[in-house]
């Protein structure tokens, strides 16, 4: 009863605050217009694209052998990549948490976990072609193999596994750290071997988390556009088939129906991951470990596991190093030495590199603070406020996480090329830089929101109530009390949004016009043409920019972040 009265009082206070009401209305409008509306248009186009309501478009696309094969291909790749990424991620996480490692191996692990964040999503595809393709350094010039093909199913699986397993590694590392070591030590004291302890105690405790990691990777894999486009060859996936259907066959209604099929698969997996596995993980692993874990120092266990992980991490780093080296070869596939810097020069003198980097940098720089601020506002409303549409705001802002970029791109084409509901309203957005900024914001919003929610749940409500009691309005409280307390999350969201925006391709490749040149689109274009040295030159500069942004953020947080001030106060 008291809780109900308190909630009613909170709602009454909120409705009396014009700033807060305006913020909520603007947020609901933004989320509805730029997330729900494009997806709704896809559904409408799928059922009435030929002028009559029905399933005729779905029957037409399912009659296409290429589409049904693309679904099978996508699911096969997704399941295998999910399994391999989860297993490799588990191996890395187990070695870091349970085995005493040297500083060198620990440093390798940190580098591997950082590289996929700061690099474009298709960098490893370039490396795989350059190292193991028909004109690859290893296959052709070191081993003398001429009839191999790195393209197709196994090429996609290997590249996606190397790209996504660090995500599983970071997720599972946190889970393993939260397992109370006394449970495992009790089994050891009763005579169980390390393998028995792992299979009967550790693995059952983390199975929900392992399933969570698998589903996250599965969703990332089936939604991936860039890697299958570059290294897939004739092996089509749903993302590439949708792209070719709209750019090659000019079948917008068919592409919309295909996008709905892909969206249904990702939404189903996202729902299982979000509402079932995350809940089970939280119920299984509660709180921090009661005491520190005794690390494994037995050489028979430590040596093989450390060597295996070090070799895997070293191979991944080699793949990334191959990109800047490949940009220095005079002629790829024929002449590797002496190294030259001509491709970097040509990027800016002949291939409009300056415009590409300027456009990408400016658009991402505009999108990043908008995304970070919106994320913090949504987090604040979800955690600190009580109103009827709170669940709607949280659900829709997180929905973008489950929507593949290609699907979102098709939705924006169908939704805004003729204006809202083909009335001409907001048609001016289409083909402009503003719609690219909106896409960047929408794609990065879930990551920042999750970070903000986690940070805000640690702040006592009484801190803000004291400011309200002294006469401050909601805007003043948010800007002077709440935001400074979650400064680290805000800065982290800012840089994450910038990195995700400047390295994005799947959502914007269908929306970008000749008016704008974006780096990732240029890299994709040169890679498709076989101009790997130019693609590597673009990619190298992009990696330097994104890695520099992450370093600056870390330095800023180290010297000016909230955590530093808290330490000084102690």
C-alpha cells in the first residue's frame, strides 16, 4: 500500500514538472519515429507491397532458391560461430581467472579484447585474404599452394569467430570471477580432480552465462554484413542477400520481406537471451566471491593452457598487424618489397581520402555526444523516475540492439524516401547527413543506456532529493548532481558511440549518397574491387583514429573521472 502511494506521488510530482514532461514526450517521439516506425513500415511493405494485403511477397521470396539457401547458410554460420566463439572465449576467460599467468600473456589478452572494439568489422576479412588467399603471403609465397580458396563458408566462420570471441571472453570473465571459490575447493577437498570440478561445479554454475554468450554471438553473426560481403564469395547470407535484392534487383518490397524474416530471427534470439538467460545468470551467480581464488600453478595444467591461449592471441594480433603492413606493399599479390607509403599518399591525393575521413569524423563527432546524453537521460528516467510509459522507453531503446543494421537501413529507405507514410513529411531527411547521424545514434543507444542504468542504480535517491528540497528543478538536478556522479559512464558512452559510428557499415551502406564519403564504405568498395593495399591504407588510418579516441578517453577518465575523485576523497 505504501509503495503504491509512493509511486502515485512520484507520478504526480513528475506531471507537475514541465521540463520532465517535455523530455519524456520528445524521447517517446524520437524512439517511435526512428526505431518503431521504420520497422513497422517494413511489416506493412511486406504484406501490402503489391497493392493487396496478403502473404504474396513472402510466398514470392520463399520461392527463390537463393533466399531459402541464404537462410540455411545464415543459420549454419550463426550456430557454428556462436559455438566456437563461446568455447574459445571460455578458454581465455578460464585461463585468466583460474591460472596464474605472466604479464606478457595478460597483456596479450588485453590487446585481443580491445582490437575488435577499435577496428572496422571487416578488417580480419582483409587479413584472411591477404594471408591465405590465392595470392596470400602464407599460402602462395611461403607454402606454394595455388588452388586454395579462402572464400565461402569456412572463411566467414573463421573471420567471424576471431572477431566475436573477445565479446564472449569479456562476458564469461566476469561470470567466472563471481563464482565463490569455496564451492570448487570443497569438491577438491573431497578428492575430485580439476576436470571433475570443472564439469560438475564450475560449468553448471555458468551454463546460463555460456548460453547468453552463445546467443549474443549468434545474433552478431547472422546480422553481420561486412565480413560475408568481402569474404563470402558466392556463399550468400541473409544480410548480403537483402543488400543485393535492393541494390541489384531493385526489389524494395522483396528486400523488406527478407528484412522482416531476418528481424524475426534476431528478435526471437534476443528475447531468449534478454528475458530468460540473463535472469537465470543473475539468479545463479549472486554477489562477489567471499574470498580470493587460489590460482592454478601446476605446470601440467598451466603450461599447455597458457601456450594455447598465447598462440591464439598472437595469431589474432598477427591478423590485425597484417593490415598496416599490407598497406605498405608496392603491388599486392605480385611484389611485396621494398615497402612503400604510396598508398597512404594516394588515399588523400586521388581517392578523396580527406573528404571521407572528414565526413566520417564530423558525423560521428556530432552523433557521439547526442547518443551519450540521450543514453544518460533514458537511464535516468528508467532508474530514478516512475511513470506509465517508462517500460515503453526502456524496451524501445533496447530494441535497436536486436535489429540488424541492414534491416534498419532498408526500414529507413522505405520509411523516409517518400516521407512519413509516403506523405512527403520529413522526406527532406533522406539522402542527408542528418539521417546518417540519426542512424548512428539509434545503433549506439542501447550500449550507452545499459551502462548508464548500471551506474545510476548505485546512486542513492536521497542525494537528488536533497537538491529538489533546496528548490532545484529537474534539469538543474540532472545537470549538477546526477550527471557529474555518472561522469565515467557518460564519457565511456561518448567514446563508444564515436567508435561504433565511425566504424559502422551495415546500417549506412544503403543510406549513404555521393554527397557523403564514409571511410567504411570506401574500404568495402576497394576490398570488393580487389584493391587490398588501398583498403588496408584506409583501414589503418581508421584504426589509428579510433584507438586514439579510446586512449584519450581513458586518460581523461584517469585524471578527471569520478573514480579518481572518489579515491582522493578517501
